[in-house]
C-alpha cells in the first residue's frame, strides 16, 4: 500500500507501535481496540511491536446511535 492510500492505527496503550494499516476510506469508528484487561471483548489480537502488549480488536459494521451518544 502507498502511504496516501492508507492510515496507520497505533497502539492504544503506548501510542507508538503500529498495530495495523487501514484503507484511507475506512471509517475508524468501526474499529474498537482493547488492552490486555479487556481481552475478553476482542475477536482478533495483535502484539504491539513497541511495548509488547496484546491488543484486542473487533470490527463493527454499524455502531448503534445510542452508543455513539453515550460514547461507548
């Protein structure tokens, strides 16, 4: 992928490690990242190359309007 065609998603814990690359048109609101304490909520996992933490991920097709209003 070329840089202008993708965006980098960084570790939510250290904010330095690159967890994955997403297409530029991807809506980041559909991606949820979880730290090790919330691993039970995740469906996929990646390891941060900088801090070594296990990062859990889920991809949601659509977020519920109520969840968006409450910030969940």
